[in-house]
């Protein structure tokens, strides 16, 4: 993908959405005009980003040329947590727009998103999308109410060179937490590096710890976000593991105040063997911090038992529940064209990959796919001549992603949950006599008092 394509799609798809131009957004019509289907499409870049806006508008023009029976009305309305629910409740959302992967469950429950199953089936997308990710946008009957367009999930990022030095197989990273603990000891004993590290500050500690709780079979909130749920056995076991590796094994760093940049620096410098991260950690660790590309490895999120879960996030496209069947189909066509075409069309894939490679950008970086594994493999076969990353190093992660369930982030006040859990993780790393049950109970009570806000 070219820098321009990647820039505008990343801003739209990864949650850094343009500020809502609320006054200019009215509820879309459910009819047709001049025999054409008319829909509003959200997420048009604002005027202060002229290059992104121009690219978006060119794609709109190209879509309308290819679909002369559809009129698109671009609007700047993008996801804003502070205004989204008011817009949804008031029926003022555009026909189609981006929202975080945390939103579909609540939208489905409140009847604020259209059932897109039939439109996806008609467009050949229902069976093409990744079922693991699509499940987060489905109701209990397996009906799909959103279209995933970008996704990530936690895995185990590791230094392949340190693995080799410790006598570990760099092609077979740990898949359970017991194996992580054993590998951390081998790395520390053989190289002097810390075997494993966790984040602890700026809400990132709680974010990662939530992922660990999921991997032990737990949750941090109930489904609708009305109750905090982490003062229980799964979170306790996860925190006990951290405590044991810090104080009994001595395989964690002395530094207990890591954020993403500082942890990345130490990992890239060979001071840490394993961390929790997504595949896009490659950009910072390899491209920016200069870890040799061949030393970057990633496996699936370690599990306490088989296939408990991993934290995932991303972006989906939702459609206004008032949209007609024709508008739903038009919206799905637009999403397919703008967000998914490179996975579905060889010429688009090849052109984007060539342009990205020629621009010196990371090209062909594997991640949690929004399309199924067969289509993803086909996509990588199309662009193989332009790939400039060590694809085989991502195989353990991709293999694991087909079986480990992806669990969305907390739906209610996630950042406050993460902040409270930051403190808990820090306490365990700084006090070998920390009372884990008491820490979790106190934090849960604190979080519970905020969930009703």
C-alpha cells in the first residue's frame, strides 16, 4: 500500500478518526433518488488534512464510476466516544461509518446497527471474512451486524537470537504460561537478559494485564460493562505468575515502570527475551529501534489452558439500522471497495504492495487478518515479490490466531479499568509480599464505583 493509502486508511480504520462534523450530519434518507441508491459515508478526512481528504474523495469518485447506480454523500462524522451514543440514540449516524471493535455488542443489544448478514452473503463476503474476528460483530444466532476492516490481537513477541543462545527453538515459541516461565529462566541463565517483561504505566499495564486475564479464562467486565469482574481466580492466577517470575525466578527486569517506548528500547537492545504485543510491534522494534529483522519473532498469546482467549481490538463498519436493503447493499459494496479490495483483487494487491515497497515502507507485514486464512494466504501469494519482512517469523502467531478466541477490550471506561490495574501490577512487581487478592478486590471496588458514570 502506498504511504498515502496507508495513511488515510490507518487514520480511518485504527480509531484515530476525524473529529465529527456534527452539525453537517443529518439522518440519511432510506429512499432512492433518480433511480439511484443514495447513502452517507462517514469518516471523510477533515479539511485540515488536504492530502488524505483528496485521496478519500478520489476513491469516492472511482467507486461511483464503477457503481453508477449508487450515489455517495461523504461526511466527516467519525467515531468520538463522547458523542457517539447520542448520535446513535438520536438516529443521526451516517449510513455507514467506522467504530471500534468494542462497540458492536452494545449496538446489537440496543438495536442500533443493521443486520448485514444477507448483504454480506450477496456480496460474497460472509464466508470470506475471518470468522474469529467476525464473531465479535455477531449476535447469539450468528447474524453479522458489522464488517471488520482492521484487527489486532496480543501475541508473544520474542527475540529469536536470545532464544537460540538459550538453546530454545526460535520457530517454536511457548504456547502456555508454564512454557513462558521455563523459557524465561533459560534465557536469563544463558544470556543474562530478563526472560520476560510486562508494561506497567500509562494504562498500558492494565491493558496488557487484561489480555493476560483473558488468557487465563477470565474477564475484567461483564458483557454490558455494568460490573467489574477481575477479583477472581483467573486474574489472581495471572498476577501470581507475574509475582513468581519477578520474585521467585528473578527473570523479570529490575525496571518496574515500563511504557511501550521504554520497553521497546530494552527489547530491541537485547535486554528482554519476551514481551506481550501485537504483530505491528515490528514497526517500532525493527523499523524504528533497529532490532535486526531476522531476530523478531511472534507467537500466539500464551494460554493457561487450550484456547482460552486473547485481547483483540480494531475497527468495524456499521450500517444505520434504518437503512433500506438497497442501502445496506450499497454500504457493503463501499466497505468492500475502500477497505477490503486489496485482499480480494490481485491487481489492487500487487499495485499497492509495489508502491509501498518502492517507497521504502514495511510491506507485507502479517497480522490478525480480517479475511479468512485461505484468502489471506492468497493475498500474500499475490504480493510475494514485494514483501520485505521475514514472513516465516510470524507463522507461529498466524497459526495460533486460527484457534485462540479474540476477546474485545472492556466496553465501559476501559482506560479507567486499565489505570486501576496499572497500580495493581506495579504493586506486585515492587512488593514481594503484596496481597494479590486484596489488591484486586480494592481495584475492582474502585472501578465499580466508576462504571455507572
